[in-house]
């Protein structure tokens, strides 16, 4: 009887062990498959985010069909914006070097910005047109193309506008505020120490210095003359001989055609279809991904911390 009970106990123990190991193995398989499917999901999500946020761009990609290349210049033109010279110029280079590009459209919607950045883009457009003489470049203006935006546009072969577009503002400005009267009323004394008589140039908390104001006007006139020269070089005989063109005024698209600031009415699709004769449009515009935005923001915060804890050269 004892032997029988012993055999029963062994059998039950072995069966229990098999059930336990079977359960453990099943849990392991379930966990492995769970990890596998979770990994697939995260890979799929990463690809979607990469495409959506611009981590995966079209740099180096060649389109098989003949097409019109599109590059957008949107918003303020500055060194740290999406419409910086670095971003716009790299996009233009990608567009021009594709062997299937039949023409390039630079679509502009910008109130202007840095004359230096605009000058870099203008120079690069001229260089690319020389390097690729068979590929035309047309500027298409949407809502606004003013100041630095127009500085860029005049490098194009032709400028197309909508009748309600705003075009022009060929001028230069330097603005600011004066707070000296306000400080006196508040009983605040401005204490500015400098090495160099013009180091506090046009300081808003100090009375305006006539010599510094004259110097500022001379600099503005010099840059304005450069702007005028670029416009005359780009537009040539198409410009009407009227001084108001360079007064800093702005006009509608229809009026800009009359003045020779633009050539004709036309959208991006119109230019691609009717002028370039290749209605298939491929966008080469550089896109700023979340990684670049994070790096830029981190750099700004770091610079702010350093600037608040160190002597400043400005």
C-alpha cells in the first residue's frame, strides 16, 4: 500500500511539474510574441513620425519622372528660421541637380528679414542659374513678397504674382524706442559705462546722439543703395523709370506688373503647367524636424544662461 501511495505521489508530482513548466513556457512564448509585436508597433510609429516631422527627407532622392521642382520660402528670412539662407540654398541645390528637373519654382510668402540672409540666397540663385543654364527659375509670390523677400525674388528669370499679392517695400529700416523721459518720471537713473565713445550706439535709455543718428542714416542709405542696385540688376529694362519704386512703398500684384516689379499673373500650378510645361510638381523644401527644433531650443536656453552670467560684447 505504501508503494502504491508512493507511485501515486510521484505521478501527481510529475504531472504537476509538467503543468507548471508548460505554463511557464507558455508565458515565455506569450511574452516573446508580445515584445515582438510591440517592437513592430514602435518601429511603425517611428517611421510615421520620421516622415511626418521631416526626419526622413528627400535629400539625395532622385525622381524618375520629369517634373517641376518646388522650393518654398515662407515667413521671416533669418539665420535661425526655416527660411534661412542655409535651408533655402540647400533645397535649391537639390532641386537643380536632379537630372529630371525641368524648371524650378521658388514660391515666396515673406515680409522680409535679414538683408545678409536674403543676399546669400540671391547670390546662390545666380550661381545656380549659371551652373545650370538650361533650367529656368521662376519666383511665384503668394500673399506677400516685401523687402528681403523681394531682394530674393529679383534673382529669378520671371516673377509671377496674384492680383492681390503685396509686392515691394524696397527700403531699409532700423527701429527702436526712447525711454529717457519715462525713466526721469519714475526717478530711475541710467548708468551706462562703455569703452569706446560709440559703444552705446543708439542706446534706448540714453538721449539720442545726433552724430550716432547721422551714422545710422548713412549705414541705412548704403544698404538701401545696395538693394536698389540688386533690383535694377535683376529687373533691368522691365522697371518703370519712377523714383517711387525705391521709396519703400508696397503695391498690389496688378500694380507691381505695371511698374515692372513683376512680370505676370500666375500661381505655382500655372507656371508648372503653362510655362515650364511640366505639371508634375515635386517639393524639395527643407523641413525642420523635431530634433532640429529641440537642438535649437536647447542652444537658445544655453546661450541665455551664459549671457546672463558673463560680460557681454554687443
